[in-house]
C-alpha cells in the first residue's frame, strides 16, 4: 500500500504558533483596548465581496486589481473577490446598510486579507490588518484623532522608538489636479530617463512616480514640483490645522513632500508610520483622507479618513512574546483525587485565575512536572495516611496565594 502524502501548506500562508502567536494576540488585544478609548465601534466585514467593490474603489489599472486580487466566479456566475483591503467593503456597507444615520461614523476592525504577491519578510498572500475609519467627517480634527489613536497604539505596544510619522498633504481637488498636471509636464520632458515602471506610471498614475526607489528616477523626483506650490488657501489652512492638532496632541511628525496616494479620490492628509527595523518593507501603518471614494460606489460626496496596519509587521516589531505561565499549576498526585482536581481548576478559572492541570503520567512524577511550570502558585492534591492533603507553595509576598487558598478551602467545607 502506497504511503499517503501529507498536503503541504500553500505558499504565502502561515501557521502561527507559540511565541509568534502570543505577539500576534498582543497586537490585537492592544488595538481593541485603544480603539475603545477613542470610541470606535467594532465592525465585522465579509471576507469576500462583489469584484466591482474593489475594482471601482482601487482602480482597474492598479497592481492590486490587475495582478493581485483573488477573484473567482461563484456557482451563479457572479464575480467575487477575497478582500484585499478593508476600506472598500466598509464604504459599501456604509451605503447599503444605512450607516449614514450614524455619521460621523467611527469604526474599527481587524482580520485576514488576501493578495497574490511575492511572499517576503512580513508580507504574505493571506495577511492580517488592523483598520480604523472615520466616515462623514470633513474636519481636520478627524485626521488628528485617527493619527493620535495610531500613535497611542504604537506607544502602548512599546514599539514607538525608531518609528516616524511621515506626513504630507495632497491638497483639495483643484490643488491636486494642478499639481498632477505639473508633474506630468515635468516627467514627460525627461521621459526617456525614467525607469520602465515610471514610464508606465506617467500615463496611468503619474503621482506614483514620486514613490519610486529606482535610482534612475531619483534625480527627477528630487527636482519635481512640490504640492505646496499648488495649494489653495483652503487646502493650506486644512493642512496647518492638522499639523497644529498633532502638536497639541503630542504626536511627533516629519514632513514628507513626496508621500502620495495615487488614486484620484484621495484628498488632503496622507501619512505613514515608518521604521528602518524591517528592512525595505518599512511602513508599519499608513492611510489618508479619501473624500471621493464613496462616490465611486454610487454614493453621495462623503468625506472620510482612515488607516490600516499590518499585524504581522507590528508583531515582528513587538518581538516574540513568551507565555508568562499560568497563575496556578495544579498537580493531582493520586488518581482518586482527579474529580477534586477538576472541581478545583473549574472554581479557580471561574474566579479569573489561569490554571494548568497535571494529572497524567506517573503519579510519582506529577508534582515535579507541575513544579517546572512557571506559575505563581503551585497546588497539589495527594493522599497521606488515607487522608486528602492540599498543599500550596508560592514565593513570599505572592498576592495570589491567599485568594487561591481561600477558594480551594471553600471547596472542602
């Protein structure tokens, strides 16, 4: 009989376990705590949507839509796509589920996303993100609140050192269009000197040339027109209000004049939190204001701003989080006391104490095995002279010792 071959994991996916899983969970738990401080409502979104939700919002010519989306026909011959990002689905729900009544709406979520791209450090084909959005707020204060929330998240994760908030403005629609035309003229005058990718971007998405890291483009990018020369008075006042708000909130920032968002519906604030601790993939959190997005999905003009952060990258910065161990390590040294041990563990867990039970293997070795577990309180049940014996051990001054002892004693009365 031939050996059954074990299926291999799919390239670009990951099985998260142990210290890595603890770091992953720490990021999510911290995000949940911080979003509640800022009164962001939790939402859960479908993992797949109609393909048009993403093709309209992300643009047919973007790499995400043209090369990276996981799209398929369902049994009803309808084109569906595994979500490559959160914002488009949230914008769709804002329109279809009547969320306009809650505007300005502050929502947050996290979960898996899917893009078919080359796997590399911190980047997978199934990856996970945190996401926060404010929809229906046109004021600079919304941008400030989101950035303050992001800044606090990174500080509470303990990874803010070495992470820099890079900030830019894309102006309002007239400012952005005037800047775009000036960039096209600038790059077209030296088109032959551009890299192949930038020559393609010149005709499809010229602002994205400013993102290029290709040495052939750097001199032209350095000499390119800056948005500040094209800002309307209103757009300039908006950006000043954002900068002043960040200063008031104690959020440090650095002006990045080449930071852009290529899609036309982006307006005003664009930002990224970047670090050099992850190599070339240095962005750990990014976003901006997208006042024109909801119109691409058939809705009215609706101002909005949001950000997303890769959980895997944040977890890499956090580092491996070792399991701190349970509060109680409980050894059942005699099988006749198994039910007593089960009762004790259940009572302690109901009281909020984590418990690891050692009740298998040689009874003579169970205590030693339980003692090796890094718990705050070591508990054992045994028989001596046919009498049940409860024993507790802990380091002097352990706060949990007395309440654990009281719970266990109450079970014996």
